[in-house]
């Protein structure tokens, strides 16, 4: 690939602080490989909503659709009622661009601080469904505000949506050394959705006889993530369970400040979108305390998706080197205290060192 | 209260091993206080289902309804397709007896082994809704087994069901020193159900001006449970989120082997049911490895519900004493290895010592 035509939505809170670090590392990685980069920033987020009432227009969507990929910082602002920006921007993008794979790796680098006493070797990926389930916006209420109110939320699961995601997860598991796939659901209670998910996994398992497949209830999965996270290699799950599990997995593997994600349309019919899994963190916005590593790791996921495995690997190696520096400092009892920019610079320097 | 007319469902797996320990401690606690106890065992569970095809009959329900309370060990067996026993026995009891409060305390006793490196002082209670939400059994599928299948699950939330639970949670928070109540939900995505829950909490908050109320997304809550569990005092949440959070909370506070629960009908229109939150653990059934502490702690919750605070406190003190013994042994580097019966005996002995 000779060039990347990238759209950037820095967004809200710490978004405008972390995104430049991602772009800095991206430019350096591409300079080495000779790929041209064009970056178009889009002012989408809280400020525009507060100024104009607009979240994401049809014109925005059309413009964004013309890019090879999207890099997003964070969406969400305390001045806006919870959910408006998240739903009308973040979720709308995931739906409009059919980002059915929400790919969320969790790796605990050796020695990196974690809340677990004996974390073991955490190296898992959650393949979260991104376009259906309880996120479909199906639901409503009657007698709103009255003592007789009934409010519903409908989890919608299609065979089409489930199968394409589960297939992606099997392919991913086949590419990893452990070849282990775990369906996480709550099939003992959610029999209809659970039945569809379990039958889909069972059917595809026959096509992938060398993948070791098992099942885990979502409640038990939250236990294993703290008692035995090594139990997991690839997890395939629905939209809501994936949301929950990836925050917990991020927390045990060094914090959500390190956790990258891709909202992927594998067929390339639409641009895929890459973002840290953490939110806009308004409490630390503007302080320079945000860790840009998750954004930089999301850039690496993006490069891999775009077929640029070389630059992706270089960024990942630089992140690993920086993790070693963190581990060393922690071992010496003087954990690193660095600003957003300093972390970006350190990862950049690690990449140049490795050249 | 001069007597307790108790129904006991030992159930499956480790159920028949842990329940006798609970009863042993119960008898001793009541002997001290002079309350009479009559125990009626019910053979409900996997074996009866396998023998007769019956899970819970109308006659069972009528008989059980005549008791003051139910003590349940565990339900679930690998010989029966996942979900049948759980839904037709456990959930059916919760629904039929209107157990709308699913009360699940998590306390980490000092020095007790936990997967967290720095757990801090964990002392929280989850007030989980028990009769609605995604557990309502509303849902279905069309084109089952075909490439066009659509499977749905409906979370049903009523103002009635939400208000009575939230009120219970406010009362509970008011009785605890920290007076802190956290609503956990996903209001930014599940706007209809989330709106009802948030509005209900906001409305009742006005009646409880001295309670400190806040909100936390369910995904973020799974992070706090590993990074800062002290953040929580009383959590109020829906059926599914409560299921997920209480397993994680159990795991960080010494394991689900310690976690008690009450399925409570506060008005006393129906008998309440007390059970450990762990399952039937078929992998260790028959080995004597199961920890009966959660069952014994559930007995204490039951006594408190029945107005017998004295015996409840004596059991809780005995559990605390046993926790200290565990902590000491762990500190000496020789964690206690005891059978189910030995743990029951130790708690019993601690209770007699305290007399
Ligand atoms: C902000 C919110 C809508 C979003 C989600 O629930 O998907 C976030 O939590 C995430 O995980 O990306
Ligand atoms: C067995 C299952 C139906 C049950 C539930 O989901 O409520 C269990 O996990 C629990 O938490 O009591």
C-alpha cells in the first residue's frame, strides 16, 4: 500500500491530547516504510454539539466513508447528557460502517503493574460483536414517568451477524499458537440468543477441527479474568458482554490506558475505525496525565488491518520496549511518572532505536 | 420468633455436602437461643429430573410456600442440558415467591487470600433485582436454525419492580455507616431501561437526603472492582448486571466459596430463599473440597431476615474467627487445607468458644 488516507476524530476530553501522540508514531513508522500519509481532522464531538446541536451529519458520514481508515480519540463530555454523543457519534459510526468486529486484545507485559497479585501470562483477545445485541437501539417505554411505566431493551441477534463474527474469531484463533476459542454468553438464562450463539459456534467448530473450543458463562468469565486470566486465548461474545469483559480485561492487564481496539469491517466495504477502549476521562483532561499508549497500540492495529504488518510490528516492538522500561522502573520502586507527550516521545525513541 | 419451619433443597453437585454444614451451624445457633427448628428436605434437582422428568411441580411450590424460609445448596448438573434446572427450579422459585431483592454482600476479611495485590477494605453489598430484566424469559426466535434466524431477548423493567428494589437499597444504605449508594447500569446505551432506573434513583434520592448517591457504568464497575473495590458500599442494579458483578465481587473478596446470598421477599408474602452464590461445582462434587462457608453465611442472612439478629450475629462472629484462622495460616505460609466437614466443624467450634 503506497498511501493511507486517514480521517482523525480527536473528540472530547483527553482525545485531543492522545491522538497527536498516535499520529506522531504513525508518521515515523510510515516514513520508514515509505508509505504516504494524508490526515484529515474532523471536528466531531462535544464542542461542535454544544455550538451547533450537530453530532454526526450525513455529510460527515459521506466524507468519512471516503477514507481508508478512521482514528478516534474519545467521545463523551460531562456538559452533554450521558449517552447522546456516545450513541450519535461512536455507535452510529460503528453501525453505519458495519464494524461488526470489535477487536480488543489484552496483553500483560512482564513486570507491568497490575492489580492482580499473581496475574500469570495474560495474552487474550476479545472478539466483540459490534452491530447488534442490546446495542441495536431496539426498546422503548410505555407510561413513561408514571407508576405503571414499563421500559424494555431488546437484544437482537441475527444468524448473519453471529456467523460472520464467530467465523472471524475462529480464523483469529487459528492464527494464534494456542488455537483456543471460548464462547462467553449466558446461555443458561438467555436461551434464544444463547442458543443461536452456541449453535453457530458448534457448527463452525466442525469446520475448524484443530481449534479447541469451549464455553463459559459471562458471570464465571469475570471470575476467571481475576483468578486465572491465562485460561483465555480468543473470546468471542456479544456486544454488551464484550463491553463488560474488555474493561475488566484491560484493568487486569495494566489498565485501560494500555488497551487498544479496532472497530473493523473485515470486507473493507467501509473504513474501519481504531480507538483506545478507554473513554474521554474528563477528570484528567488537560493535565497531561493521559497515557497515549492505547492510542498508539490502536494505530498498530490499524496498520495491520491495512496490510502494513511491518510498520505495525515496529510500533508494537516499541510499545513492548516501553513496557520493559515501566517494569524496570516499578521493580526499582520508582514507577515512571511521565506526561502524555513524554510517553509518546519514549515510544517514538524506542522505535528509532530499533531501526 | 419461637420456631422456624425450614424447607431445605440440597440440590446438585456439592449441594448435599455443604447444606449439612449450614444446618449443623444453624441448629447450634438456635439451640443457644431456644428457637425450635423443623427441617423438611425436598428432593428437587437433577436426580429427580433424570428419574421422573419433573423439575418443580405445582405441588412442590404449594408445599414450599408453607415454610418460613428455604435453604438451597446448588442447582445444575452436567447430565442435564445447561439451563433447564437453573430456569425451571432456581429462577422459577425466585419468580414464584417474588424474590425481588437478591442480596449479595461481599466482605474481604483481613488477611484472607484474594487475587488482588492491594485489595483494600472490601465491604460492599449488591442489591440485585431478582424478578425482571433479561431474566424475564421474554424473547424468542424466528427462522430457527436457518441463515435468516433472528433471536431476541427482552429486558423488561417496570416502575413497580424498579422502585421497590431501589427503595430497599436506599434503606439498606441508610443502615450502613458509609451511607453510599451506587446505581450500576449502562444508561448511555440502554436508554429506556437506564432512564427508568436513573429516574427512580433520582426521585428516591430526594427522600433520602443523607445518602450519598452516584452512578457507575457497568463496564467501569468491573474495573473498580479490581482497582478500587472500596469505592463501593451499596450497589443497586438489575438482574443481569447483578449476576455479573457479584461473581466478580465474590472473586476479589476471597472467592465465591465465601459469598452468601438471600433471595428475599421483604414483605414476607412468600418465604425467602437463601443460597451460596456459587454453583453446583460438579468438578469437585464428592471430593470434600467444597467450602461450606457461603452456605453458613447464607444461614446467617436467613436468621437476620427472620428477625433473629442474635443467632445471626453469633454465626457471623464465628465465620469471622475462622477467617482470622485462615489469614493466620496464610501469613505463616501454610494455607489451611480442610475438608467441607472440617470447615463446618471449625466454624461450629468458634461459635461455641464465643458463647
Ligand atoms: C462509550 C460506550 C458507548 C462504549 C460502548 O459501550 O461500546 C464504550 O464503553 C466502549 O467500550 O467502546
Ligand atoms: C444459575 C444461574 C441461573 C444463576 C443466575 O444467573 O442468577 C446464578 O448464576 C446466580 O447468580 O445465582
